[in-house]
């Protein structure tokens, strides 16, 4: 069986914060129980130890091992039964219905799925749905006597909170590790809708899809990737999908088997140091309005090309991914407050989330969005400047920085020509220049 594919060159490392080290920071650790009970760490008077076991033990039976079976390769005897191709972890969030949440990359490519419980039982699971953009998937088992994990709103988290990761790493049985919340709102790890919780709790291959818990044993996120300095080892930087996004995605997958995200008609790029200098700004975090689709909510809100969005709702904006993550889990009709900079002055407006149209092309004055790829005209052609996580373009391998030369072998010289070539249904073959190499991209 291959290891958990989760870590895709991202890998998590144990935080190195042990109960012993934590206890050492608590005043009067060796004092009488009465004094110990005044400390921030729960104290078990009967055993005379500091422990978080009481809250965490309620969650552990609901953490399962997920095995994905795929098409057997090579010669087969008999009826060619699927064989294990990957494994990871999962969390039961609805015991009555047997609903388990895990990572999309844990179940990707699978024909069959099995779930191992802590009590030794094993069940076949049915895939209810998956969402590549958030790397989440929902499985269902038919079973009685299940436990479930309480879910808490991840918006209540603070950097420095304790965090516990649970899963089945590196072929081991269920394993609990501890660390802290190292950061919130992390993004920039790939073409996904990203608004990650960062933790230093040890996460390794096999932990994918397992829960990140608070000190009371409540689910705050689903572990999805790690950042490794080399060799795929645990370097203490792990990322989890927050429960705020998780519960929205799970609800849609349970209802329809897919996730439909809202839109506002704004075409965004990410602010960086170079662009910040060009705008004369003293910040390097934000989302730059590249264009606004005519007749869209963004146009009605008064946003213009060159505006820099710095806050959306109650959240500071790190880059375009922050805006996508917020809009992407808002129901149509939701009004989202936005703070932006224009010519050095702060402005405020509100975007109304709209139901995405069926047209595969959104045309702005200076940019076009097609199948999740945002394209603008530059000196040497039509350049892709952003690719939406989980989109057709992302799945097909189109990348930011690619320069589109032709569509279905017909040269495309301007945005009007590109928009016309991409309208309608059917596969399109794009010839793109990537560095010095020409690459063929097929978009369904």
C-alpha cells in the first residue's frame, strides 16, 4: 500500500510542545492539587497529573482510518478486485447518518473505500462527493454504535491556542500529537481555495483527512498538507482546512454531491512587493482588482480596476485566495462588506454574492475569465495571471504566467478573439508558452 499522497511535498512536523514542557510553564506545577487547580492546565486529582485526556478521549473513537482501493495494475487472477492505492484518516461528524469527512486527495482515483474503526470493526464506505478546490471529501458508512466529533467554529481560534492532531501516520495505529495554532488565514500553497489554519502539531503521511482538535476535543479543522524543508519530513508546519469552510462544503456535498460557488464578477490578482511599489503603497498584502465584469455585483458596488481589497467581511486579505475563500462559501444573496484602497485612500462597499451563470466566459474591459483562468493582454500576448483553485483550468494544468498562443490551432491575438474562441460547450485545446517551452492544454 502506498503512503498518504496528501503531503505532495508539503509535510507536517511535530510541534515539539509536550505536556511536560507545557506543564513546566505552569506556576507551582509540583504544588498541592488545590494550587494546581488554579492553573490553565486541567488537573486529574485522583492520579495527580495534568492532562487533556478527558476532553480528547470523547473524540478519539470518531477518528477513523480510510483506505482507498483502485484498479489493480498488471496481471490479475479472477475478477480483478481493486487493491489498496492509498490511505489516510477521517473524522465522523454525524454518527446517526454515518457521515465521515476526509481529504479529496485521500480518495482520489478510488473505486472502493473502507473505513477502520478504533474498536476493530471495518466497513465499506460510499463516496458522497468531493471538492478538489478545498481538498475535502465526504464518505458514508452504514453502521450502529458510532461516535461523532463536536464541531466548533474556527473563527473563534486565536494564534497560540493549543491544537491536537489525530490520525494514522506512517503505518501506525491511531496517534495523537500536540502543538499550537501557529497562524490563521494562510494561503499561497497552490491552486486551491485557501484559508488554512497553520499548526506545529506533528502531522505526517497518513494524517491526511484527520481532525485538528482544540483542547476540549472539538473539531476545528481537517489536516490536509505539510510544508517540508526537504526529504518530506515533519518540519513543524502543517495546514488544516478550517471548520468554517469545512461545514459549508460538507453541507453542499451531502445535499447535491457537488459544490457550487457564488461569484461577484470581480477579477482579482494578488498584491506583491513589485505591484505595491507600482501603486505607491506601503503594504504587500491584498487583492488587486484586475477587472470587473459588466453588469456584475462588483460593478454595482463601484469597484474599479486598480483597487486593492484589504479586508473582506471581518477578515484581513492576504491575497486573491482570501477573497475567493470568503465568497466561495457565501450563499447567493449574501452581502459581504469590503474595504479597499484607491489612489491611497480607503473606501468601503459591499458585494452581493450571485449565482454563477452558465456562460463559460466572463468578459471585462481589460480581462477575461474562462473555465477558471483569468487572462489579460500584455506586450507579448495573452497572459494567464490567475487560476481559480479547483477549476477546470487548474485541473487541466493551466498555470499563472502561461501565455496563450492559440485555441484549437487558431491564433488568438486579443481578448475579444479569446472570448469568442472559448464560448460554447466542448473541449478546447490551448497552445501556451511556458517559459521557453510550448505546452498543449486540453480544457473540457
